[in-house]
């Protein structure tokens, strides 16, 4: 409650301090100017004149801001219809109020006048012109601040929408992964339950770990690379039990990349593609290698296999590849790249590069 009350009081206090500081600086300038011209410094008159001027504008500034919002985005005709008469009226009101306060507190001083009307007539041209300029200056500043605030809010809204899109894509990926993966794994467990119960129990244990990590990461947009590799290792252990000697895997993760923040489940769809379309489609055993390294301000992730390679007509991106590319674009924009290429000794290479950022828990 106290913090809310303090926040409400902070803005008026800041405004009061700003306008008062302006008044004091103008008063100091007037006094120094008088001294330099050989006249006696008159602090009270300088302070009353400038404090009355700037404190009155402090009171009127919210009204100027409100008028600015009423005419915003409505075209030049409405803008002029609102602000031309408003500026003339408010400049006149502010000037008369300032001169009234000054006359009541300080009187005419050395001015060659003996009435308030004469004082207004003497000061009218200069002070009305200055008040008119002040109105338009306040309007420009307030509209600039309002535009800046709206731009900031729009950026925040865009960032929230991008985050929601990335989360939706991640959820779609999980929904696409789990039924297919669970179906194949449970079928394999069923087939092994009687013939090879030890392998069946091992697959059940690995599947349990895999599902636990999936649930732990269900709301995480980004995770440390070490956690992503643990998730991938669990997935590959299940595949290793299923295919045994037909598959060999190697994870080559540089130590200085373990704390890097990576999109959750960014590697698993790419590894699954390598297995399904490259390695397991050929008769002889296959090898899979996943590596990471830091390249300056970028993190480089690479998945190599020695499978059948890319089709002659080029690869057709399915849910996994398309989702991965879209997620990278949402999270990193043009700073992220994803490339597919042929390996020199056969097979396919997938490379991801995106900004290296240390994961903050």
C-alpha cells in the first residue's frame, strides 16, 4: 500500500521539482544579468516573477496534455481548431495570472506605471508572446513523451505476442512429438517384454525420465544447453535400446557452451529427422553426432549423420524443420540462421547459429 502511495506521489513531486528548478535557474540568470549591467540584485522580485510563471505552467501543463490527446490522430484541421484558440486563451490566462501575482506581491517597483492596467499594458506584448511559445513547447514535449510511451507499449505488446507465438509453436511441437514417439516406444517395449525383459525395463526407465523432463520443461521457453543435452541424451538412450548396434551416437559439447540459453526442445526434432529420414532408412549401421561450440557472440549447434543424405529434389520442410526455423525467427530474428547441407562423406548436416546468451535462472 505504501509503495502504491509513494508511486502516486512521485510524479507530482518530480514535476514540482522540475518546474521549481527552472524557475530558480531563470531567477539566477536574471540576477546575474542585473549585476553585470551595474544594477542592484533584486532576488525577491526575480524569484516571485519566475516562480509565478513556471508554477502556473506546472498547473496548466496537464490541461495542455489533455488537449493534445483530444486532437491526436484526428488530422490537421481538428488539431488547429483545438490548439490555436486554446493556446491563445491559455497564454492570456497564464500571463494575466502571473502579472497579477507579481503586482500583488512586489508592486510596480521602478516601473514607470501606477496602476495594474498600466503594468499589464507595459508587459503585454513580450509576456503574451512568451506564454504563447511556452504553450506550444509544452505541447510538443508532451506529445513526444506520449508517442514514446505508446511506442514502448506497442513494443511490449509485440514482444508478448511473439512470446505467445513461440509458446504455441513449442506446444504444437510437443503435441506432434509425444503421440508419435510414445506409440513407437510402447510398441518396442511390448515387443521386448517377453523376449528381452531387461531391455524392456531399461526402455521403461528411460521413457519415465523422458516424460519427467518433458513435464518439467513444459512452460520453459528457453533452457540451458546442458539441460537440453540431458533431454536429448534421454531421447537417444531410448532409441539406442530400440535399435542397438544399428545406431551409434556421440555428443560433443564444448564446456563454455553448457550455460548457453537455447530454445527448449530445439535439437530433438532435428535429431528425430536425422534418425527417421537418414540413418534408420539404410541397411547398414549409422552414426549421429551432435556438437556445440561458441563462435564469438554466436552459439553454433551442429547435427551430423552418415545416412542417406538430402533427396535430389531438395528437402521438404515438415512440422519439425518448419517449426524450428519459425521459432528461431521469432526469438532471434535475422540474428539466427539454420542451414542444411550434404556431408562430404555422405549424410546430412544441420547447423544452427543464434546469439550466445548465458542462461539466467
